C-alpha cells in the first residue's frame, strides 16, 4: 500500500490523467479512471463468466478529487469523516505506539474512533458525535434503502461504508500505479529503439498525449474482465429450464479478503460469505442469495449509494436442480416458527429447541428476510417474541416479501461454487460519482 512515486506522478501528469489541486493534500484525477468499457460480443466459452456493462453514470465527473496520500487526514476525509474528525484520528494514528512497526492500520484507528460509551440511539445524533460527513450521513440514511439499513445497526453501516470507501481508494491508487508502470515500460522500450537509430540532429519534441483508461475498476486478482475467465456480452445468457436462478447484489469493494475468481476461473466462495449471526445462521458463516432480482438490486443500490467511486455488481448464478436435490433443504417463511428461529439466531442462543433440529442441520434454508437489527431483536424477551416481532419486521419488494436462500454449511457452499462455474453472469454498474 504505497503512494505514487515522483516518476509515476510525472508520467500520469504528462498523460493528462492527473492535475494539480489548489489544496496540497489533494490532486485532481481524470474521470476516465472510473469509466467502464462498452459491452459487446457474445460468449465464446461455456466455462467463462459473462459480463455486461449495464450503465455509464452521467454523474461521473471529468475530474474528481483524490488525496495525495492514502494514509493521511485527507484520505480519512475522502472516505467519509468531517475535516475535524479526520485530523483527530490521523494525529492519533501518527502517535501510535511502536510507529511503523505497529500492525494497526489507519482504518483500524478510524474504527476505534467510533466506539463511545453510552452512545445515543438516534442514528443521526450518533453520526454527528463521531464526525461522519453530511454526505455520508445522507447516503446511509437514504429513505430509498431504509429496509436494508434496518437489517443492521448504524455502527455496522458506518464501518461497512468506511471500509468500502477506503478499499476503493486503495484500488484506485493501485490502478494509477499500474498504468504508470505500463507507460514507463513503453517509454523505456521507445527510448531503447530510438537509441539504436539516433542521429546527430535533435529530435522533435513530442506532443502532450491525453490517455483514456479502458476497462472497469479492477481489483488486484479480482477483475471480472480477465480474459481467461470472462467474456463481455450485450445481455445475460438465457436461463435453462434445469437450473434455479439466484441473485446477489454487491460492490467488489466489499470483497477484500479473498478474490471471487481464481486465475483458473474457479469460484472462491469465501469472497461472498456472510458472517455468523444472520437470520438463519447463528453460529457459522452462510452464503446468501435471492431468487428475486429486485431484492438483489436493493443491496447493490445501497452499496452504490454509499460508495460513489466503486462499480457495483448484480451477480446471477444458475444452480442445477440436480444439485439442489442433493441438499438437506428446509423452508421457513414468516410465522410463529420464523419469529422464534430468527430471534434465537440473532440472539446467538447456544442451544436451540429440539423442534428446530431440521433447520439447524439443514444445508439450505429458504425463507423470508428479517429487516430488524440485532440490537432491537436482543431487547425482546422470549415471552414477547410472538407479539413484538410482526410483519413489519419482514423485508418487502413490489411482489410481496423478500426471500433469501441461505446455504448454511461450508461444504455445501464449496460444492455450490463448483456447480456454478461457467454458470455466472455479472451485470456491472458504473460508479455513481459523488452525491450530496
């Protein structure tokens, strides 16, 4: 995680990808860094993931601001803090014990800043207390995504948004460095060739070149445009009758621990796992999808709203019916058992009643999505579960209640990953740009 060198910076300025900024802690960067390519062509390999670039946001500016250093107060302000909070966190980071040998990152210090004794329960008051910028508050509390916001507490969403924005900043910086390295290689190659044919007369000065970066925002080892595992198409391939279609809405900035795609095209399911403590997975990770595109779109849209410089994805997988038939599968829709099981899962009760043994041993649970945050669920007494958890706690879409397919066992998820190789389509949406 290094900043641009002077040589890299000079090359990028020469190619008109970077311009000076009036503030010394920032620089202006060309909006071409955020622009995905056009879709086109048809799938040529049944083993490849297909990609469709769905939108080119009109909000992407010709130039946008980036901090000069990704470890700075300007970087903290860029990812969502007010100027005062950013400087406070950065000063604490600079004064950390053991200095550069300290393993805690700038983001770790940002997260530490968020923890307060007896915080206010109102989300807006809490965000003001910890110094979250107005634009980030508007994004997190956007009424359009209130249902998604309600699935977790405000601290979760602040940390999730800061993490996405910071990792996006790192990857944008890496993309600039990669382009500069490529340009430097070409420059040295040209100089070597010119040296072989150098004449006595002085060479003509070269004109300034404006460069356009092609390709989507690419994550190291995770770009869905890698030719060996993907192909670009105009539209998603048709759904065969022997498969179940499932969707997941994500930002690639949320997938930082593992790469979704390995170089050989295999799927690393660890990149899209959800932490324990969900509706149907009290004690271990799970892998969540939805059969409803609208449900996945809510999650994608909320990620895009909170991280304006990252592209976002709708991941579509085709799961063979023959595979689903091999799984221990249970259904759990809104009702008395749904209320109790969700309450037990969210409360992380160590021992579930024996009547739920089929659910706790299931490899796949299909049911409705709760939109109640853990801190609300945990305040409910067991004797009040049936009364206080009602239909207002279920996520809804145009056609009714939202549905989740939770693969709750790691072995089943890994088998799923093998089954869907060559059966994945990703709709890539351009970054929204900065929004107030």
